[in-house]
């Protein structure tokens, strides 16, 4: 019975659909569908500079807001600033827990699967939205 199906091209009861079943559309119209949203989008704004290292931030979605100035800072710059500010005991690590906050955690096992939050450290003001972030969220929501 398995030998009978070998040459039929069918597998698991599904019929193969060939190209003749698809509606004919020129390639130019397919390309236009994909190019249209890019043509409608606005020009991206020039990158903003990090408040700590003064280098441009190309991906604002990963930036955090500086607590003093409110300007954007690289995630790595913010992490380094928090690591310099906090003294960690052996077995403790600094991690980002989201919403503009870091935490000092202690892992319960070597696999670093289970942990306990020792201290929560707010980097950004909770609930405060910066102007540069508003512009970013309006661009993202228009997609």
C-alpha cells in the first residue's frame, strides 16, 4: 500500500496546489504592496545624544530616561551608572526588571533559575513620560 502512494506526490491526505491555481498578478503589483507602507512613513528624526556619553542613540526603544535631565541614555550607560552606584555582596547581581527599574538579586542555585530580589532600584520616575518617548510611541502606534 505504501508503494502505491510513492509516486503520487501526496502526503498525509493533502492535495498539492500548483501555480496554475493562483491568480495571475504581475510582480510589479506585488512589489508595490510591500513598498507602499515604507513610502508613506515619515523620515526618521536624527538620533538623539546620550546624556552620559554624548554618543548618538540609534535605537530609542532601548533607551532609558535620565533621572536628572529626562533626556535619553543608552541602556548600557544606565546599567553602568547603577553598577557604579551600588555595592554588591558576593552572590548578588544587578539586573534590569523592566519599567525603568533595576534590582539587586541573589540567585538561589547555580543554574540562576530561581532568585530573590534584595533591593529594587528605580532609575526612571514611574509614570512620567518624556517628550522623546511620546514621539517614539506615536510613530510605533501608527504602524
